[in-house]
C-alpha cells in the first residue's frame, strides 16, 4: 500500500485520482480496433436474430447495444480514474467477489445445470465474470507490493492460493470454462512479474502429473465433452452433435461465405447456441474464410496493441493490468475459435465483442477501459 500511495504522489501536480481530460488522450489505434470489433459483433448478432420470435427487432443485437453502452460508460469511468487508486482497492474487491461467489452457491439461480447467476432486480449477472477482472487487479496489487520478493518461493506459492480460492468456488458452480480461464492469467502474470522460471516449470510439471486426479473430479457431462472431442462420430446425435455441426457450419462457408443472414446451418438450428458460444461459426458460414481471417486479424492487432501498452508502461501495476487483461481476452479468443473449428473440446467460453451476453460484455469493456487507463497514464511517470 505505501508503494502505491507513493506512486500517486509521483504524478504531475495537476493530475488527480479523477481526471475527465484523460478521455482526450485515448489511444486512437486501440479505440478504433475496439469500435471495429463492436460493429462486427453487432452485425453478426443482427444476423443471429433472424429467426428469433420477439417483438424487439433484431433481438440479440438490440439487447447487446444496451450492454455495450453500459460497458462503454464503465470504460470511460475507468479511463478517468487513476488505475493505481483502483489497484489499491483490490484486496477489498477480491473479498467482495469471494463473498458473491459464496452467495451464488447458496442462493444463486440455476440455468442449464449450472448455479452461476445472481439476480438484482431486473438484472441477472454472473459474479464469476466480475471475478476475472478483479483477480487481475488483485494480482497487479500483489506483485506491485512484492516487487522482487516474488522470486522467493513462499510469495510465489501464495499467488496460487489467491487464485485458487475463487477458482474452486467457480468450479463448484460448476463452471469449468471460466475457472480454466484463470489459469493462464496467473501463469502469464507471474512470468511478467519476474518470478523464477524454474518455479513455474515445477508447477507445470506437477499439474501434468496431477492430470489423472483432475480427470476423476470432472462431472460426467464434462468427461463426455472430452470423449466426444476425441471421437465425435461415436455419438453423433448427442455428445458429438456440437463438434460435428460446428465443423460442418464453418466448412460450408467456403472462401467467401453464403452472405449476410444467409447461413443455413445456423438459421435452421442445426447448430445450437450460435449467438453465444458458437458465434464464430455463424460468422465463418456467412462471411467465409476471408471474413473469418479478417476478424482474427483484428483480434491479433488488438491483443498485440495491449501487449505494447504493457511493455511501454513504466509502472509495474499498470504493466500487470495490461498483461492480465490481454491474457483473459486472448485466452477467450483462442479457446472459442479452437472449439469452433474442432481443435479443442466444447466448453462455454464466449468470444469477446461478438458473443451475446451481458456479463461477459461488461467484463470485456471493463478490460478495454483498464487498457485505455494504463495507456493514458503511461506518460505521467518520471523517468
């Protein structure tokens, strides 16, 4: 905490915890990339809404616009607030998220076999999504306080305790996909924080050795997903259905696609969840190989821009925030696309900016706000 307060004092005298002028300092490249991905996402969700029976025109896109606007407001607020002030609040945010995850297990709403949701009035949200970003802030705080001490084994191991508590609560929901998304965050942030490489190597080796034990703890439906990934044709009408249909959907798009709102595999309901987890399959079917590669190119440039911000930020906590956000969003892109083209087992991980869903949309936009906040302040530090 003293380290963080000291850093606050090192900013220019006219820069406070809250500064609306920061909006004028936004990185134009990152802002344009985000806007482009949002437009693509709303266009794909417009297509996904084609056969939805609702009085709301373009149902999924219309509702997602609301979430994007709320998320944009959160992002602007984060840009205006000094990220180091938020990092100093991370222990309290961490305790709040752990408490919410416990509340979910006790009184949460069950949807599709998972108890993952809480309801606040008319709004339903997943605390586990909030937990991703809060964990990034918590680790940024932890590494900023430790500095070089992260190279000592006790402090290194304590990192896994910090991550393990929310991860175990998320696994109890059960929500394997979200829990798994925390694993690369801790490893990448530890690496970027300067821990000893052999410490990481030993943990990875122990994880591989413990893989059989992890298999025994999986639910039956989770084991079925892995089996169907290895041999989807063994049960093509049930456990292998998603794997087979998503490959057919992507392949049917060919080089140039079938055209906007002309996808047959998705609109004839051969591929379920084509507005959420399999949104990339809808994109590939309608826009073809060329369109799919173009979107992957946008994601790649966006993530690389985020890593550049992490590299250029002279403040450790800011660099850690950028690394953590890029890791979360990059993992979602990699896994979602990998599932869609049949390279990974089916699990519930949405695609940033494209998949329908309020909780993850807010997670994505808060991540964007965090990146932009790091970017606008990187010039405030003395060299």
